[in-house]
C-alpha cells in the first residue's frame, strides 16, 4: 500500500493551478473561462499522477504515483445520476462488450429510432457511466432507443479492438431491432471525439453489409478524424486551450496504440508523413481547404518538415484508414448516409470536422453543421451536471436533439 502525505494532494492541486495559469490559454469568447480553468487544473493535477509526460513539460510537482491510466479513468468516470422513472434501462454484454440500452417507458406511437452512441475518451478512458446523462437525454427528448457501447479500452485491449467492439455491438443491435421496436429505416450511429471517429469508421464498414438495414444518419460531435496533419489552423490556434492541448492529442494517440511517446515532438512536426502521402492527400487535408474565417485567430502557414522514416515506422498506424477515416476514397465517401457534424471554435480537432464536412458535401452527401462559437473540446462531459455544466454544451445537445427529431 502506498502512503501519501496529506501535504501532497494540496500541493498537487496548487501546482495544477499554477501550471494551468502559466501554460494554458483561455481566448476571448470561450464559454465560462473561470469555471473551465478550475476543471482543467483538476485534470492537470490528475495527469501528474498518471503521466510522466508532464515531467517533461516542466510540471514541478510530477509524482508518478500511478503507472497507468487507472486514476484518470476513476476521476473522469462521472457521478451516477438518480434513477429515471421515465426510462427502462437494461445492461447486457455482447461478445464481452458491455451495452446499456435506454428505452422510454411510455407507449410508442410507432416504431422508434435506434441510436448507437460511442463515447469519447481517446480510446483509453471514458465509459458508459461517463456519458449516462447524454444518452438519457437523447432517449427521452427524441423518443428513441439509445444503445451506449462500453467498448474495451486501450492499451489493455489493444488497437484496433475498439472498432471491432463497436462493430459487434452495432451488428447485434441491427439484427435485433424487432426486440426493441425500432424502425430499421431510422438507425443513427453517433459519438463524440474518438467515439465520433469510431462512428465514422463503422458507417464506412457497414457499406459492405448488404444484408443489414441502411444507416439513416451519422451524428459526429467534435470528431477526431485524421493523424496526418497536426499543423492545421485549429491545432495552432488552440494548442494550449483546455480541455485538450495539442500535445495531449499526440500523447493519447501513443497511449492508445501502446507506443512510447519518445518521438512525440517529431509527430507534432508531421515528420511521420512521407512526402508522397502529403502530396496525395493535400486535396483533402490542408489548411487551404479551411474557410478563411477560421484562420483569423493567428494562423501562420508552416514550412514543410523533413520526413523521418523511423518516425513513420514507429507510428504508421495513425495514417491507416481505420485511424484516419478522413483519408477514405471518394468511392466510399459518396455512399455514406446523411450527416450531422458539430465543431467547436476552441478545439484542436475543429478542422477535422470542417474538412470532413467539405468532403461529404463535395461527394453529394447532405450535411447539417452546428458550430459552437464558444465551445471547447470535451464540453459534453460536463452536460447534465447543473451549475457545473456549460451553456454551450446544452446548446450543442439541443441542436443535436432537434436534428435527430427532424429525421
């Protein structure tokens, strides 16, 4: 058993506040900056217990008490809400993957929509419980059956196992729609952050499943969709904006893939991408594809960096279509369902969503887009917590509900 002095925790919290104050940026216009700073400081404090990366970033109170992501998972697991008398909630497992199914208790007027939800958390943390309030809200407001998928986390469950877990859960649900009184013409696949990445990939995979109902829509909430360019305008502008720093994106990619982060700086500089690949995909992934109004907050075009084959070899998985579905060919993109995409202005992943929106529209796919002008990455993790929530998160959820109800 590890003994922790009562002085250590206050010191870590104080250190987190100081680190956050001097290293994070809260741009004008971001939602409730003081509240955000407090929450981010607590996250920083937790990360000091989990990640030696913070020692390398100059955090003075790094302790290394924990050697894995266990504490981070506990802290971010959320507080269980009260029992909801309006919902029937059932837990089950499909191929060892936990599912939680939310069904309104009131009698349906007809067959309901079926919504699969893949939670965010970089594939390494997050859970069904973390996003319990979001799934309950959608089920009630949309009079829908919601299936929350508790895919197994990396690095214990290695990549790309998360995609298989999400696919197996989706196949189970789509093959048992009658049991849940769901209309096969109203299947929606959704997720936030890396969960939106999973949703994107699952929609692409299902194009080959001709024996299953066709997906009605994909709902992607601030998705991360590519590992090719970390110099896009949103990565520059929001590099130090809570809750997701630019460096943390790469760090969690390494944790997700169970790789040592020793080449993190090289990946940040795009040294992992061969010149031939840069040229092939610049028509889809480039700052030139981002509308000018998203470049006014200090974007500076970056000089091309030298390719390092050893870096590519070490982290080549992030350039695969599975990890970077934004790289899928037009022959795939043009078959995808109608889409709803949320982007947040103060999010390093903002431009991934903007680029995917453009690709879909260029291929004739109808896209409904909601841009949160004051939102930041991870804002929905606070949804449903009363005074601890953010107004922008409520607006995102209300827009999402309105879209789903329009289908």
